[in-house]
C-alpha cells in the first residue's frame, strides 16, 4: 500500500494515545456512564486509564473544542448537555460543507487520491472493529476534502473539527458496519466516475442521516433522564 499524505499519515504514539483517550471518553458518554453535568476529573481519569495526565488533558481540550465537554472557570470540565437543535445544526453544516467538497473532488481528484481512497476502503473491509472504522472514516473524509482542491474549505472543515463527531455517530447508528462501508464505496464510485451532482447529493445524505440518528438518540436520552428524575422525585 502506498503511503498516504495529509490526512492519511499514521499517528505517532503520542497522538494515538490521545486519540484512544478521546474514544474512551466518547464511549462513556454514549453508554451513559458520563451524563450531562458530570465532572471529568483529569487525575482520576489518568489513574483509571493508567496514563499520564498530559494526554488526558489534551484529549479533554479537543473534546471541549467540538462542544462535547465544557470548561468552567475555577470549577473544572463537565459533560455538556447537548440539545437536539445543536446536534442538528452541526451535522447540517457538515453535510453542506462535505457536499460541496464531494462535488469538487469528483472533478479534481487525482488518480493517486482515488487510489488512496480505494486503499482506505480496503482497510475498512479488513478491520471490522468500531474504533478502526471510525479512524478510517475520518481519514476517508479528510482525503475527500484534500481532493476538493480548496485549502480554504479544508481549513474551515478542520477548524470546525467536524469529523471528531464520527465516533459517537458511528456508535449509536442502527446501520451496520457493512452498510456504512458500502456507503463509502458508493461515494468513491461517484468520484471515480466524475459524477459531481451524484457525489455531492450522496455525501449530503450520508452525513445528514448520521445527524438525524444522533438527534433522535439524544432526544430519547433526555426523555429517559427526565423520566428518571420524575420517578426519583415521586419516590422521595
């Protein structure tokens, strides 16, 4: 396999550790172990994962930058109480950005970039664990952004850290990994056939469906939490 540039570079050990910690925190949020308003204590988390405090701090800062966590002055870091409209806004924005990128990539992608995307899909087929898929998915979408040939668009996508939501969206989706991989294969087919409109439209629906599922997931979580509070109050 060729060495992929840009988004495709393999992570150094330090970045891999930080990435693993981010995945762990997101997993705890998805499973409800960390609930809205819960404080994330760096020292406790470092002991729990048997790592130094520095990568934990870096992972927390990255998750705060995308809005999953919030830092309160003189208080600490807490799990944010995400609202369905917030999540919908994030994924609609990402859908529009990546739709435009896919349209551009269908026209501008080099043969080498298309071959690199093919390599990523081959790895997706070979590695069927959620965490592997998530990071390959982020790599795939980052490469599509590169293939779009717009540094300004790539900077906007990077600054907004849109791909960082992939772990949670992949963890809660009802769609199988087989189907998710098939969706990426469809995107690549449209890119290879230089079908700008189809590549953009399919990319938009691909991203938008993730957002819709996340909105439903967090809406149900809020209903459950409200029900638990009511039941607790009644019991008291």
